[in-house]
């Protein structure tokens, strides 16, 4: 009996173990999944396309077409405000049957075609507005399905790294786009049509990369019977999930105390009084820092948890506000503020998506991303409007002091809302 038992144990010990899944083995080797790299490549070339147009729009509108400041303000607001209105629809459509790739592809294609719309519009304000609206609708539709695809493409313990790699590739495109646009304008003697044509070609390349290299429809498991949102297909039903609600409230609270980058760059220009021609290079400096730190920040979030880096990123932004209030001047002020803005984005942008992923059911992943992104975008819109009003009424110093106090209070509230231990899906 004893011999038989020990023999059985020995044979069991000699049985070959199940091989590791490719996702787990890649995670142990520090790699991200292939679909994440493919989506990063799509975002890289698409951002080249998008930022080429964004970089030249002010010059094109005011110098080439001779639009009034009122017309330019309307078109700029349309360019930046439409995105939030369609994110929820894109997330809902993507979750129905796991059509994340199809919906994201439609958004990328619409943005690419909008470049041709700018060519066909000529100088007509209505046509230009329609083309810009189409571009923003495409961006709004694709963002949540794309982030859902990233979250579904690898094991949960590598989400921070995956989003960090994607955001780094995305930011590379954001850096190359303006440089490509101004190089084209220099080479073609200010031929804006050439910029739009090349931008369309890059956008089309992004669509082709998505079709060829990103996996198609995913079969997701049915919702759990105890899921509070299981019987309600609407995106806002996710607010019934307590953990998701806390993350959304924390992100929205911090967003409501986050003034726009453009205000910070304007404050830098006023403090340092440098030539206006250098102003477009300020976002490139912050983006370069973001590019360098996105992947390390994602790796750190995977190791220590996503809550601490997310809050630390907002602490860096708070330090940037304080630095603008301090008597610091010259290069230390310029480098310090740009560095802190880059750290802020590296520690918060992709990390927030990784933080929210474990508390969103897989079958509602795109809708959850859409609700979170929309809440944060609307909160930041309110923050920008509030800061602009405070600047107009009370002056720069008072407005910035109010921003410092608001962000400090929001940090305390977010620290109380976010759980100290993250839930594993």
C-alpha cells in the first residue's frame, strides 16, 4: 500500500506540467502583446496625420483664409468639443458583439476622410467646420474601443506597461506630426493642400495597419448574474458598480481642478516674455518628456499599484502650478514646468485606464472607458472655463492661486475615494 502510494506520487511529480500561455510567458519576459504594438503603430501614424493638420490650422485659418477671431474661435471650439459627445455611442456600439475593431476602424477611417474634406471645402467656413466635426467624431468613436482592445489583449498584471507602450508610440506621432507639417510648408512654399494630402495618406495607412495587424471580433463571456449593470445595456448603468463609480468620481474631481495646457503655456510666455514664434514648440517639449517616461511609469504602476502613480502625477502638476507662482525665472522655470507637465501625463493618462480596467466587466469594457473619458473631459472643460473666467475677473496671480488650492483639495478627495488595494479581475 505504501509502495503503491509513493509510486503514484512519484509518477504524478514526473508528469509534464502544462505549458504557460503565451500571454503569461510574454508578461514574465517583460513584453507587451502583439495587438498592443499594432494599436500603438496605428496610433503613431494616425497622430502624425492628425497633428499635421492641428499644427497648421491656426495659420491656415487666419493667414490663408483670413477668418475673423470669432470664426476661428468657433471652429477651434468645434474641433475640441465634439469628441466628448460621441464617446458613449462608440463604446456602446463596440461592446455589442465584441465589435471593438470594427467600431475603432470606422472612427479611424472617418478621421482620415476628413482630410479630404478640408481640401474640398476650399475657403468655405461651413465646409471646414463639417470636416473638423467629422475628424472629432472619428476620434470620439475610436478612443474607447481602442483602449478596450488594449485592456483585453494581455494579462491584468501588465496593463500599466501595455498602456504606457501605447501612449509612448502615440506621443511619438504627436511629436513628428507638427515637424512634418512645418517641413512640408517650408518645402512647398506654404502649400497647405500638400499638408492635407500627406495627412490623408498617413491616416489611410493607420486604417490599413488596423485592418491587417489587429485581431478581429472577440467573443466575450456573458455578464455575471450579480453584476449590478448586467440587466441594463446603457453605458451609464456602470455607475451602479461601486468600485467604478469611485474611480470615475476621483478622475472627474481631479479633472475639474486641471486647467488646460494652453493656459500653462500662455503663463510661461508671459513670465519669460519670449518671441511668439517659439510658442508652438512648448507642447513638443512636454510631449518629449511624456514619451520618455510613459513606459517606465506604466512599469512602475504594474509593480506598486496604479493608485500611487496616478496621484503622484497630479502632485507633479500641482508643483508646476506652484512653480509658476514662485519667483523662479529663466531656463529653470521653462524646463521645470515642461518637465512637470510631461511627468503628469506619463503618470496619469495610460495609468488611469489601467486603474479602471479591473473594475469594469469585460463585456462592458468599451462603455466603461467611454464613460470615464467623457467624465474626465467634461470636468476639464469646466476647469478651463472656470480658470479663464477667474483670469479675466481677478488676474493671473489670483486665478493660479485658486487653481493650486482647488487641485490640492481634489487630490485629498481623490486619495480618499480611490481604494488602497486594487481589485483583481
